[in-house]
């Protein structure tokens, strides 16, 4: 809307339809390019050393500004807002060119800072949810199973997996089935060293033997008993925030 208003005030030969079209061509690249900068690049910069993070941030902003400029020119050409001669597009010139680069750099910086802020908020929330890894007295659970009531020590649980109407509680001695739900398990395990790494999986943090990238922001977890499972993206963020 701000772009459209500026075009209406500064351009005397265009109507409101052209102003809105030009505004979309200028704003759309920033909306599209900001998403990976906020969601993908910014969180990765947090784990880097300061010189590397600063260099990577500068490079990301430069690439963002150039990509936004090129996308705006391309969209204006497609919509007839940029004159073409054969297959050549007439790019911005005069004061418009440095302004385009400046606003691209400014929007890229804002997107990057926003991503860093959101990642910091996620890490703080995760730290509040991750229990301190200290020994504590824990009462044994009396778990109702199809075979009867079984007492278990929560500290011995390797992982808990949703299994239809049941929860599959995996112990070093083997799995048992219980009618207790995943939400109830998670609530009972508050204050202990367990992570909800997926909607269907709760894992004891010190039972994770290895965590490797599994694509799309997820992690493949190998547990001490040899079990393997794929975390969700939110679960992967939780694991990374718990890592030192």
C-alpha cells in the first residue's frame, strides 16, 4: 500500500491500477526472498563464530539486494512496467538504481535481524521447556498394560512412541504398551531429561547416541539401543538448542 501511495503521488500519468501493479512488482520479491533469510539462513548464523557470521550476513544481504532488484525488473518487464528493446530490459537508472539497491539492503537487514530475533525466541522457549539435567528422585510409574500393571522407573525409559490407541514405552529390557497418551506422558516427564522430538516421539536426551541431518531441517536420531527415528523440524530445533 505504501508503494502504491508513493507511485500515485510521484507519477502524474498513471492511475490507481498501475500504481497497485507497480507496487506488487516492487514488494513481491521482498516477501518471497525474506522467507529463506528469516527461516533458514539466520538460524544457521547463530552457531557460527562472529567473524564468519558477519561475513556471511554481509554476503546474504548483498545477494538479497541484487536478487530483489533483478526480480523487480523482471516482474515489471512481464507486466509491461519496464520498456524492452528486443530481448533486453531497460534497467533502473539515475537515482532509482541506488534507491533500489539501498532499499534491498535495508529490507535484507531487517529480514536477517528478524530471523535472528525469532530464533532467539525459539531457543529461549526451548530452554524453558528442556529440563535441567540433574539427578532427582522420581517415583516409579504403575503402568497399565494389556498384561496387567507394570512398575517402571521413568529414568530407564529410552523413548516413548505413539502406537494407535496405545503408547509404546521402550525400556532397555524391551517395549511395553500402555493406554496412557503422549500428552499425559509428556506432562508426567516435566522436569526430567526428555525431549518431544516429534508429535509421535518422546526421547530421553542422554539416550541419543547420534543426531545427523535428515533434510528439510529435520534430524535422524540414533539411540543407545540402536533405534533410529526422524525428528520434526521443531524437534530438531529443540535438540539443537539443548546442544552445547
